[in-house]
């Protein structure tokens, strides 16, 4: 298991590399060129710049999150081929600085979705919240306006240039089914995976967040059956998963530890996060602690440990603590993610000790 921490880049993240350096156990930063729009080939000099910045602090940059997939690829438009070519060139370039895993997602229009970015919790902290009834009533444009008002930073998955085209995008997806999306994902994988194999980079799809369709748009990476189908689209170790316990955990019927036990050899990157799911389908992000949420994080770590998981791992979102919501990206404060790492390492180290009979 290799512990990492997401970093939004120099000048784009209040949580700087020198701060990350002080969190125990972190060997690498998970990064991206967040200002490069989906579909555009990443410039080599910008990639090398990040490598040099991380080198200064002794961090690896083995994991990229994300190289975003252009909407035309998801829609299966003729223009997809040129965007796929750019994606391939980006894979090749990333291999030159030693990147091992690329995380991406295949969700139409919206990336992760919440109804509140700063929902108050009784202990005085706040966290990302999803209110199911609100999403069924609200116009997506209104939700975007509401979230944009609450936040001053750009959020991955909510890039302004994409959201400006929201009406056009919804029109493009009219009549579009889950089967269309499966077919377009297969087309993408059949093109990309041989390139990933050639350059020894594991592709790792992130589950849909939340793990159910919203605004009438299909979502497919949502449960065990669909993950199995996904892995069989192209049966190669290079066609793998970013297993996000929080995204899949938004649906109580998803048994995350058993999904990990079944597919561990195709999981290249683990996002660990807990969510508390309510009976009405609402959910809030919680501390990593198993008893605070609906996902048994102890069993999640056991499932990785017993299978000798050697991939990358990071704490996913955290609550905003001690007033940090004024400066941090929603879900990406320093404190709760650092606390989460200590919890995860605590479980892992205990399991390791048990294995060697030290305890
Ligand atoms: Mn995640």
C-alpha cells in the first residue's frame, strides 16, 4: 500500500507541499494540470514542471487524477477520435515522468454532485451533503448557480467552460441511454488500453458519485454487477479501478469490502472515505472512522490488507475543520484528510503487526 495525498498544484492549493510533507506516511502527491480543458493534449513542459516541484520534497507523482474525458467521447460523436488521439499522446507523455496510474471517470455532464458544500454538523465542523429530494426538484442550472455562489475556487468536474454549455450538453444527451454510454466507454477503452499497456500506465476508472443516475442522465459505474461488466469490456490488468468507498458507499446495498475482495487485483488506486447514508437516501460525508458513517472502513482496510494490496491509496474528501472552509476546496481541507490518514495507517499498521505476530 502506497499512501498519497491529493494536491491541486502550485498556486492553486492552499495546502502546500511543505504542509503535506508533515503528514506521516505520505510518499506521493496525486495531481493533474487542472487548467487544461478535457480533450487537450497536456504540454510536456508543464508535466515536467510538476515533477520538479514534487522532487524538491521527495514526493512521487505516480498517480494522476484526472485526465478528463472529453464529452464528445462519452457522447460517441465523430469528433471523439481526435480527442482520443490527444488522450493517447497525454498517456505517452505522462509515462516519461514515471506516472503509473491515471484516474478518470465516465459520467455524463456532471462529475461528483452534492446539494450543499458546507452542511453544518453538530460538532461545529461542516461537510459536503447530498439531499436526495432537492436534486429531484432542482433545475441543474440552478444547482450550478447555487454552488458557484458558495465557492470561490474552481472545482474539478465543475469546470466553468463545461458548465457554460450546460443547456447544449443536456440537449446532446436527449434520448441517450445507459447502453449508449456502455458502448462509448467500450470504444474508448479499446483505443486507450493498448496504449496504456505499451507505456505501462494503469487506467483506473472512478465510480460515479453519487452511485445512481441524476437529472435523467445515465450513470453506469455504480455497483458490483456493473464493475464486473466494466472490467470485462477489455479484460486487461491495465483496465482497472479507482475504488472509491465514498462514491459507492452512497448506496447502502453496495457492500464495499466484498467488492474489494472480489476485484482487488484490478484496483490500482483506492479512495477511502466514509459517508453516513440516511433512510431517505440523503448522505453526508463524515470522518473516516467506521462508527461515524455507513461504510465499515476497518473492514475496507482489512479487505485490502488480506489481499496484499500494493497499489496507491489516499484519503478522499474530509470534513472542513477549525474554520478551514474559508480557504480550502470543498471536501479538500487539510485537517480531516490528515486525521483520516492517521486512522487508515493505524488500522494498517495493526494488521501488519498481527501478521508478523507482534500483537
Ligand atoms: Mn473518490
